[in-house]
C-alpha cells in the first residue's frame, strides 16, 4: 500500500495484516522509509517486522497485484496514473478520483483535474450501492468519510420511489471526531484547543457536498442540491450525520421502513437502528468504533413534512480503510466481509 504513515494508512495496515486472504507486499512512506511500521503505528508492535519503503513505482509493480493508495488530496493523481499504466488494480482513498465531472474539481477542491481521461475510468465505490460495478473495475475511488455516512443514511429515500422527496432542500449536519483531521498537527487540533469542543468548522461549502450530490442525483435520476455543515466534536473516532429531507403528501412509518429494507436487506455492513429501549435507540458512533458497520436510522416529523435520516460510522474504518478493503475484496473476487467483519468495541 502507498501512503501508510497516516491514520487511515495505519488502519489499512492493521486490517491487512490479519486479513487472511491477501499478503501485505509493501507499505510506503516518503518520510519514514527504512523505519519499522510499529515505530509509527505502535499498535502494530509484535504484529509485523516490516519496514516502510519509499514510493518507487518500479518496485511496486513487481510486488503487488492491487495497490491501496492513501496519499493526501492532490498527490495521488501522478502515482495512481503510473500504477494504472503498469496494469495494477488500484483502490484510492484520496479525493482525486471521486467526482465524475472534471468541472467539479475547481468548485470543491480548487484545482483543475489534470487527467480527466483516467478520472472517467474510476468507479465511485460504495459497495452497498454499486457492488457489480466495483467487481467489474480495476480502478476504484473510496468515498470521503462524511460523504459515505450521509449517502448511506439517505440513499433509500432517493433510490426507492415510494415517497416523493424534495431534491432541492437536503440538509446534512455532520459531526466528526479529531482523527478526521489526520495526523498532521495544527493549532486547531492542539489538545487544549480541540478538547471539549463542538466547533462548526465548515458551515457551508464542505468538499464532501459534491460527492453526496453526485450520488443522490444518480440514485434518484435527477439533480439534487445538498446543504452541508460540518462540526468538530470531542471524540477521537466517529461520525454522526443527521440529514433532513422534506417530503410531499403523507408518509407512514411502515413505508419508510420498507424503503430501507428494500435497499439494505442482505447488505452485511448496514445495521438498521430504530429501537424503543435502551440508551442507543438511534445510530450513535460510540457503538460502531473499530468496525466497518454503518448504522442507519430515521424519524418522521409529520408536522414539518420532514424525514430525519441518521448515519453513524467509525471514520477510519467504514469512512476510510474498512470500506477500501471491502472494495478490494470485491475487486479480487473474495467475500466482501473478509478481514473486516468484526464486532465494534464497547465501551470506548
């Protein structure tokens, strides 16, 4: 794998080392080349004696059949182009190949995409929604963490047509833990500034908005508009997305249940959470930590003609490494659950 020194890279290593059906051929880090993996990821001590190597594509082509790339946004493009040209399968965790329309990159990421032809070959990989397309591709883009949480929470409401939704007014309120900022420190991630916060850091214009609009428009068959606000919260791992959609006419609870069951029955990493007892009656990131599950649920606000769709994930697993391995499994013809079907940790 390429770019193995960050938090998502560390999760990929943890999962791949115990996967059971694949061998980890190499792990790259430009600044840590020659260093033991466990010196950067101390949780891997005793699990491996492997050392980081530099980003040498010629070595990678000799060692691997599929490469997972977890480089910073804007830096994957050149590396992925070389890997694809060498005939390797690629699962990319950056944003560099997520948006299908090259014109969306200046809007959401502030740069012109340098390789639109390669971009067109990538599949935006949400296994719960396009497993067949993932199985048929050699190039997959794993979604952003808040994007996949929101998409999975909202998808049944737009794909299943039992209820007419207002596609012009979709609101996503996202709360993300500190690991979502990555491992590079800044003043805003400094402990004394980050601890104890519920901080609105991107009330409008968050880059994951483009992914959510892209997928909901595809699912519903017409363009939608999403208004997203992101907040930093006092957790190390986890995302909670509370999504508001407005419907026409009358809606029964049973009809909404039917929409979710119709799409997610048989999907091993989706758990419907809408309980009547206990403290965890709706999705809560606390009870998915360490797992590849996405918990989804909903409530109906009849007075406001509103459905509140809720999604919760571990941002480093289903929001990054776990989903990427699920995609890898499908691309390699393995059981999609291989190496990632674990119970979450509790308590945390």
